[in-house]
């Protein structure tokens, strides 16, 4: 069934503005209600049920910024590189170029590349890279019976993927609709569904590595009735997996505390990246895996590895290592505020997103569309950008002292 334009428009608005770019949603009915409730207004509940706990107010003060990080998303117009090639006597299986969807698609992508890596009967596998894609590929290979060693210059939490927003966003900057192959949408759906299933198995664990939380899409003006402008022509495949997530809902008057007159709420999985990264590291090592600190400068350097099969999970680093100019950086900066346990939700407002994670409050500017940060390889933190983004979010909490 085709979804209303307003649903897809708001879904894409959230993807553009919620860090690793947004999140995937099966949005529902069109239209938004107005509300002028104060930050202290209670969320309504049906008689006989305990009232829903009020949303915690963010302490949006610049002196609570505990760090600023920059992540370069590795975008490829044709989508992730998942093919194989021979380098000397090594079979190299590539696994990079996932744009803003690396964490979200990692398990499904691992299924694809591990199957190729083990197709010749080899049981000793080398993984290059120790980020989201490297760790999930390594664990997937172990579960298939392989003996795995990870070779990497850096490991969690120093890798680029540790700086991700942490929102379920499986088609965020995954490809250009005009450049992806005809069979890619079906492959994407396979990876998306496989990842979603695997992530559900990590729910409820100590430290909450994966959890579901609510997001609020807030506007000062009525939502557009036509699709948002997309100057890049990014591919969007949300209609293929609309059954995975609950529909978003228009909020009735006084159902949320924010001063924005138009609001919708949706629920999405979230990755508490620091806790989840450490969990993956522990899981890999407890299963007998090994990690060696190694830097590779050219494909020929793989010759010194004892393994005959290599899975290349180097992310944006593949641009230099494999001289792959199809990898384009998409810059994303995060300002980290001191954690607040009561701020366990996310929101999007005026091109800025906020996400309450266990390891910090994520504030990120994402611009008017998904082209924000495209082909910008600058990894130097910008304090002015961070404080301006925080000021936008602070305007939603007018009764909280700044």
C-alpha cells in the first residue's frame, strides 16, 4: 500500500536531521495537530492507567558540552562495495561504503560477505578494520565456524564508527537512486531485515546496548504536502520494509511539552554505541578471536598475513588504502552533552537533532537535506557550529535556565 506523501516527507526529514542520519520509519496518517503546552504539561493517559512519565527537560547549556566529534560517513553512489578480488594469493571480500547506514546494516552486510569468504572452505579469516562492520563481520564468521583475527590500526572507541549518532537508519545515504544496480534494492532489503532481527536479540541486556526510544519531529509551520527537495537524488527504500517499525502519530493538543505548534512522534531502535561496541569486542574475544594492531598502506601489505581470506571493513579508510575514489566523505559533527538519565528521547527541530543516549546527549546539525556535509573531509571540530546547534535545541526548553 502506498503511504501518504506527508508520511514519507516527514520520515525523510527525520533521516536528514537525526545523525547517522536519521532513522527509518513506517509513518502513518497525514496531518499534525497544534499545541501550546508548557514544558511542564503532563502527557494525557486513559482513566484507569498510570499517567505516562513526563519528558525530562534537557539542560541545554554550552558549558555542559563535554566533547565534539566528527565522523566521515563513507558514501558510494552505487551503494556498498561487497564484491571480491584477488590480491596475490589472498581472496579479498570487500565490505565498505555504507554511507550513514553502517551500524544499521552491519549484521545483514556481514551475512553477505562472510558467505563469500567461506565459500571456498577456508576456516581462517582475517578482518581488516575494527569498527561496526569489522566487528559484526568477525562475529558472524565465528558463528559460522571460522577462526578469526582482526587486524586494525585502531579499535573501539577510537574508530570512526564510534562517533556515529546511534539511530536505526538503514537507508541513510546508502546510494544514489540513479547509480544503484537494479538488483540492489532487493539486496538492501535482505540486509536490512537480517540486521533488524539480529539487533532485537541484543535488547534487554545489561547496559542497554540496544533500546527503543521515542523521537519527536517538531515544526513551527505545517508539514509540506509534497516530497522534500533532494538535490543529490539519494535512494530511499523504506516502502520495502514498512512492516518493521510502528507508524508515527500526530500528537493531540497537550500531548507533548514542546512550544513548537506541529508535532509527530515515532519510535526507533537506538544504539548506545560505547556500550554496544564494548559488548561486541568482548563477544569476539570470548569466542577465541584475536586482535592485532597493524596499519596497512597498500593492498600489497596483505601479503604478510597468514590467512588466505581477508574481509576488508575499512570504511572511509578504503578510499586511501584501495585508492577508491568512488568513496566520498559526508561530514557529520556531534556535540556531546553530559548524560541525563531522564532525557531518554530524541527530537528534530529546524535542521538540528537531539538524541538522549546513555553515554551522552547527542546534538547534531544536519542541514536542510541529506547533502549536508557531502564531500567535506574536514575532521576538525567546529565549536561555533556546535553551540549554534545547541542554541536551536535550547529554544525548545524556554523554562529551563540556560
